[in-house]
C-alpha cells in the first residue's frame, strides 16, 4: 500500500519564493525513503501535484509542514490510499 498526497493549487504566484524550502522538505523525506515520487500534474483541472509516500503518517507530516501549504501556494490537500497492482522490479 502507498499513499498519494494530492495538492490543489492556490496562489501559484507565490510558488517561486517558497520553492527552495519546498524542495528541501521533499528531499528530507526522500532521503529517509518516506517519499518515492513527487511532482506537478500538468494540464489537470482536478489537482496540481502528487506525492507518493510509503506511510499515511509521512504524507500528513509532509503536508502539515510544507511551505507551499503554509504560504497559500496549495489551498487544500488530501491523502488517498493506493494499492499498486503492478510493480516492476
């Protein structure tokens, strides 16, 4: 089981200012093997970015302290359980 952190875009004009701290945060989680993938979703009216985490707790901790969330770049976030069906070694 993996956990998808789904972000909805807020004020994207603030993204550039907060991106270095945002990137540093996801690097910390990736270095601890808690975050597998992260990135923006292009051309989607539904959401702005996704992160794939190994635990729900890690996804929640990430979002609760993410500079994008704290500074309005992201307006809302949610977590969905994802049961991957195919894993390539």
